[in-house]
C-alpha cells in the first residue's frame, strides 16, 4: 500500500514538473504561430479550370 502511494505521488509530481517545463519553454505558443501562418500565396489571377467531361456510363449493372 505504501509503495503504491509513493509511486502515484512520484507520477503526479513528475507530471507537474513536466507541465511547468513546457509552459516555461513556450512550446505550445510556437505551434499556434505555425498553424496561423499561410502555407503559400493565393494566386488571384489564375485562369479557370477547364470543364470536366462526365465519364461514359456503362450498360452493365453492378451489384
């Protein structure tokens, strides 16, 4: 029983220490900045895409 409580307290303590470490190193803020940056510039003057012709339908029924 004492060993189980000791191990549980050590796990909680290590979780708190790692959480404080990640908050101080600001790793989450870097991910937020990266997610808000655009991937590439939008090309406003791009020509419209050609129309897509429908594929011919087969006379066979598929089950």
